[in-house]
């Protein structure tokens, strides 16, 4: 007499194995895409942090030596990061402000742009006001 295996003891069918493989492949692909996006975000975050550090260094030197003056400058921090700096006089325009001649300080609008990446596609802009003691009577 021939005995057939019990239905519970049989293995997986080919269709079940293929379905499990497809589910695994989809989950694995999704996981790789998430990890890849995370790595890009970590790199982008590190670049923005480096740009902020470079900007702080450059902004700290504005007006120290030489004295602050109106103009446009550019340069490079290193092989990856470059910068442009624009300084313009700034006037407070309201009824309560003193005239420019009576003001104890001159205000300057300072805009620093840090540029990096392939083809200079990434940039961060930093803006501030700086004060300087006016030189009167020239």
C-alpha cells in the first residue's frame, strides 16, 4: 500500500515561493531607497553646516580690519565653497529716527552668500546689519 504525505507536511508551492520573493524584493528595494535618501540628507546637512561655519567666520571679520565700507567682494573658502559679500548703507526710515548726520553710528546691510556643489547649485544666504562709527567732517 502506498502512503501519501499528509497535507500539512507538504512544502511550499512554487507560487507561494514566488509571491514571498516578490514581497521581499519590494520591501528590500524600498528599504534601499529610504537609506539612499537618508544618506543624501546627511550629506546635504553636513554641507549646510559647513557653509554656516564658513559664513560665521567671514561675517565675524566684516568691519574689523579694514573698517566697514560699501561694496561687493567675492572669494573662495576652499576648493568646494566660495562666497560673495555685498555691503550697502542702511537707513532707518521713520519719523522717530534721527537724521543720518546726527546718528552716532552708521548702519550697513550685509549679505553673504555661500556657494558650493557641482555647478554651484547649492547656496545659503546670510543677512545682517552692522554698525560703524561714522567719520564726520571730511
